C-alpha cells in the first residue's frame, strides 16, 4: 500500500468545492419496465479541475459544446453497472455524467478520480 495520502488536500478549502451527485438505481421491474430509484447527495466535497475544457463543435444543422472535468473526491462515485446508471454530477450549475472512473483506494484513506462529460448540448445563456 502506498504511503502517500493526498486526501487532506481534497478537503482543503483552498482547493475543494462542493458538488451534487445524482444516482439512479434499478430496483426491479413493474409490468416489464424497470423501476428506477433516484438518490441525491448534496454538498459532496471534491476538487474539480478542467479536463479537456469546453470544445465548440460545428455541424450543418447546429453547434454543440462538449466539455469534461476531472473530479477528485473521497465520495464513492459510481459508473455504470448492471443495476446502476452512471452518476450525474452537478458542478457550478452544469450537469456532467461520469464517463471514466479511477479507484485510488490504496493511497491513504483512498479517493476516486473521475472524468465527467458535459451532458447539455449547448451552454446556458449568461
């Protein structure tokens, strides 16, 4: 087990921010349709940094903004499984879906490093 423990930085107010995590879990079937239960976790502490940033893409019929962020947190974010959809993270009013997940649980008390990809097709008006 590595001895490096970076989790103090993850809760340091100089670096940390708060995010809201929404998790959708399938808990069975009702008349052949899945029953989805939604949980919301507010005020989760995380260090959020730019991933690839916002990229404007042009198409003949529209423009589209794609973007990504990196999230470091001790909260156990979830990617897709048989019964769970990938978590949605709301940070600064924008929704990001977890598209990459790295488990660094062997470093100190452990942390998660995740990639969140912007869900909206267009940026909100200023």
